[in-house]
């Protein structure tokens, strides 16, 4: 698996994934504004496509929540990252791809030695996602309303990050 930058060439693919019931269920109220956002580059955001043998299978966004412009996360400490993730096609769910994507994303986040922790905000109703994050070492922080979304905030501190040796054979600082 590899991660590459999402570009405007991914517009139709991302729109198609947006319509899949498991994606809608996990994020019913957001409009990602792909036609505008895929052409924008910010130093506080990465929008990434995960590929297996050149086949795109999922999407990841990593932001610095303190610097993200809409201040979605509110007042935030510096040196955090927040991740959004989904697998595109239902046939690709439950095959370990999401775990691999998160391991690559976490390695990317913590490769910056200033980064202390990573946040995620699954819907309170998305119990399978809670389990997914807990297995990766994330700890529940609080239940929080983000706009119309009732969410659980989870955090993975650097100290609780279990480095996957297949991804980071040499421990990062
Ligand atoms: C969450 C997600 C990225 C995990 O990727 P994955 O490749 O399916 O997961 P893995 O195979 O690595 O691990 C399996 C675990 O993923 C979670 N999972 C599987 N299908 C899921 C689904 N439709 N929705 C949410 N979580 C799911 C479960 O915890 C599952 O473990 P379980 O079978 O014991 O319940 C993926 O399931 C997904 O895209 N779900 C829909 C979107 C979503 O919920 N994103 C997270 C929002 S914060």
C-alpha cells in the first residue's frame, strides 16, 4: 500500500465514494467541496489517496487542527494532528486496509518530532470505528458536538503509538 496526494484527477472517484452508504453513514453532514479543495494546497493539510498496486482504495486527510482555517476543532493546542479516513468501496471494508492506512498516516504524523498526539472524531453512533481506533491505541477523550454531528473524540499520544515494524523499521524520534 502507498499513500499519494489527492488531485483534481480524483474528483469523480471521490464523488463516487461519497455516495457509498457506508461513507454517508460515517459522515452524513459534511460537504468536502472537492471541486475547490482538490486544487488547493495548504501547509496545514494533506489529502491523500491510499493505493494497493496502483488501485485507489481509500481517502485520508491529515490536518493541523490549530491551524486549519475553519477552526473546526475550536481552540486547539499546537503540535497536534487530526485524521479523517474512509475506504471507498464496501467490498474493500474489513480486509485490514484501514489499519494499514492508519499505520501509514500515524507514521507520517509522528515523523514530525514536534507532534505530540493525533485526534479522530468518529460519530458517537459509529461503534465499529470506535473499536477500530481503540485497537490502534487511541483513547476516548470526550463526547463532543461538531455542528450537527454528535461525536466521540479519541486521542493517540505519541507514547501510546505502536510502531508497525513493517512501516517504520527504524524507530522514529
Ligand atoms: C473505519 C475504516 C476506515 C476501517 O477500515 P477497514 O479496512 O474496514 O478496517 P480493518 O479491516 O483494518 O479493521 C476491521 C475493523 O474496522 C472497523 N470497521 C469495519 N467496517 C466498518 C464500517 N463499515 N464502519 C466503521 N468501521 C468499520 C471495525 O472496527 C472492524 O473490526 P470488527 O470487524 O471487529 O468490527 C473503514 O471500515 C471505513 O471506511 N468505514 C466507513 C467510514 C468510517 O467509519 N470512517 C471512520 C469515520 S471517523
